[in-house]
DNA sequence: CTCCATAGATAGCATCACAAAGTATTGTGA
DNA sequence: TCACAATACTTTGTGATGCTATCTATGGAG
């Protein structure tokens, strides 16, 4: 698995985090592992990327957190808010468009008119 | 067509430019129009984005340029170098991986083991 | 007792697309 | 004739954001 260039993720991280939290609450460390496992190691994000991003999403009101203690360890469980669910829907649509556009250009073929 | 958030493109622009230049030389202004038309308006990049990016690619040796005058207007025709062709191949592979990983996470399904 | 996995935080940096402003030429419409 | 759009290129500065590096802390394995 090639190491992912850092900048590639820019602007797409929020969508990934929201998507990972969609099935149910998770704490930060678990989010990192979810991303890694569900992408077969392709998305192996450092804590310095994920934790600040979660804080940002919480400030934006897209997720909320509760502290919990499990096995003597404090952890913060994040869950999607209503706005978070809405944002995730939008982000998915934006990603689909973006991905289709980039793929079309990279393939050198014109945009598929029939979508 | 939704306005594309700026950061989404980060790290992917080089691949797009190389791909547009693959069929043959083009000048900057034409590159912008190629991107717009081949993405049905989704990729409508400002000159302040494209021209510096072309300079960057030229400094990196992935493209080369020749000045030409057409109808009294000076324009710079860019073409892929050998390194540029190689880079484009790599970038396509990287994009495919990245797109597959993001799509998998957004779809909430595990990475397809059979690729 | 040391080391690793778990769990979290953050300061500072680097990258890069973009906004905004400018130069210059050609063609068009009033 | 004169304003304006389209063509064509350039550059300065800024903002957003992911990453590196470093730090704190606990629990279990060896």
C-alpha cells in the first residue's frame, strides 16, 4: 500500500469522519481504526489530524461528545447531531460529483451526460 | 451545479493538468476551458489557480513550454515531458486508490477485497 | 520495570488553491 | 469613437487545513 500524499485528503476529511460516526458513536481512537480498517490501511491518519478535526466538527455543531470511562481510561464518545446527518448527506453528494468530475478528466473522456 | 469548495482540489490539481495536456500541447487559457468543458462546468478554475500550477509543474520538469503568437496574442503552449507522462500514470493510480478508499468509507461498506 | 497499546491534546509548520488586482491585445456593439 | 467583452498571462497575499512533533496518562504484557 503506497503512503498517501498528505494534501490529497484536504477538504474530504470531514466527510470521512461523519461517515464513520454514522452507524453509531465512537471515540477518536476508534475512529482512526475504523478508517484504517475500512480502507484496508489506505487511510491511516495520525492523531494530530483526527483529534483537531473532531474538535472542529464539534465546534461546527455537526457532532457532539460525551466523556466516558472504560477500564480506567477516559475517552470521548462522539456522535452525529441532526446537522451532522444533514451535512453528511450533502458531503456525499459533493464527493460523488467531485469524484465523477476528476475521474472523467483523468480518463480523458467527456463528462457522461446520462447520469 | 454546486460551487466546488476550494480545498477539495488540493493535491489533485496536478493530475488534472497533466491529464488535460496528455492528448497534445495546450496553452493555459485553453487548459482552463478544457477542464470546464470536460467536467460540464464542475471544474471552473480561476486563472490564479491554473497559471501558478503550470509554472510549478514546469519547474518540476513534468511539462515544458514554448511561446507562440497567434492573432497578435502571445501564448505559452505547454506539453508533457517524459517525466510528465510517467507522473501522470502514477497520479492516475493514486487517484484510483484514493477515490476507492473514500468511496468505501462514505458508503459505509468495507473495502472490496477483490480488486 | 520496561515497553507497547490505548486515549487524548496541541503548537507550529508547510502546502496550495484562491481572491484580487494588474498588463496587454483583439473584436464587437452602440 | 468609445466602452466593453473575450482572450491571454502574471503576481501578491491570504486562508484553510492536514501533518509533524511532542506531550500527558493509564493498563497490561513480558
